[in-house]
C-alpha cells in the first residue's frame, strides 16, 4: 500500500501530467493564431497593427495565463521531487516565466495601446512613433530571449534529475538534455530568431518535451505498489 507521502506525490503527478498535456495543446493553438505584421511601410504597419489589436490582446492574454499555470505546475513538480536540482529548475522556470509574461505584455497590450492611442498627423509624430515601436520591439526581444534561455536551462536541470531515474524517465531526461543544450547553443549563436515563427517553433519543441514528461508522470502513477 502507498503511504501518505507517496499518495500525495501520485496526486501531484496526475495533476501535473494531465495539465502539461492540456496546456501544451492550448499553447500551440495560441501560437497558431498569433498575429503578425506583414507590411513594410510605417503607415501601413500602423494601419495593420490597429486592425489586429483585438486579436493580439486576446492571444497574448491566453498565452500569459498559460505561462502562469506552467509556473504553478512546475512549482508543484519541485515540491513532488523535492531535490535541489529540481527546485533549481523550477526556480529558473519561474524567472523565465516572468520574462515571457513581460514580453507578451509588451506585444499584446502595450504595443496595441500605443497604436490605438496614437495621433500621427505629422512627420515628427511619425518619427516618435517609429522610435517607440523600435523600443518596444527590442524590449520584447530581450525578454523573449531571456525567457527562452532560462526555460531551456530549467529543462536541463530537470533532465539531469530524470536521467538517474528508471528507463522511461531516463530517455525523457536524455532527450531534455539534448533539446536544452542544442537549443541554447543555436539561440546563443543568433541563428534562432525568436520572431513569431521562431517562437512558435520553440513552443512546439519545448511542449513536446513537456508532454513526454507528463506521460511519464501519468505512467508512473499507474504502477501499483503494494
């Protein structure tokens, strides 16, 4: 029979496992509907940004909610494992989640608010608007790069713990180490641009690993211990 601590751990594993799978589907659906600007001229960009402002806010609001739930789930994961390296990964993930949420706030709310409230009737106003747009874009880029890098470091920490577990968890751990180190290297060299397509690819890659971890956690709870 499972003791009280084992029962609590299994409850955490079931909650985390199913939630990771559901959130991964939701995150990729959100990124699939992520709007982007295709116009090249400033006036056309402003007009297009105003047209998609509502969708932009809804998509980024959803993604911020997903990020916050992920942070909560991996805090529970840290509590369930209760080892220093897993807690380190959970702490890194929380810090990366704040950076990701900040990037989403800029793209999803600050930028649309700036466009909808802008008065652009002169060349000087257009110049100011372009400067503000570049400032927000660079801020978003810095936060997105920081968030993705820290999340990959968290995956490496968790995977370092998993490779010492049983066979199924070990394979997930090895995959996480490969995904984390290779992705970090590509981002560090500047060859992985975190625009809409690049971020969509990142979300797909990391959520596939999340789903694999979730499936392992669910599998482990199906094994009865007497």
